[in-house]
């Protein structure tokens, strides 16, 4: 995914939700809220790699809880 836009952003959301599920559960965020944030993160940087997207999603999730 690095360098190219993902042709299926839904698959990316699903993949990142799976990888971040422990984090989401640990901070007590609902799955729906986490999925929404991940989708917004992907939209803001569609060519970013999974690692960058996950880091940004974690940050946005923590901000949302604040």
C-alpha cells in the first residue's frame, strides 16, 4: 500500500480495525467510533502506509476521548 492509493478503502479499514482492536478495546472506544476514525484517517492520507495510518488513528482516537 505504500505509495499507491488503495483501490478498496473498506478493505483497509477492516485490516486496520483488526490490527488496532486491542488498542480500541483497551481505551474503551466503541468499534463504530473507531471504524469512523480509521476511515477518516485513510481519507486524509490515502497513500500512507499501514504503520503511518495506525499511528495517526491511535492519536486521533486518544484525542477523541479527551
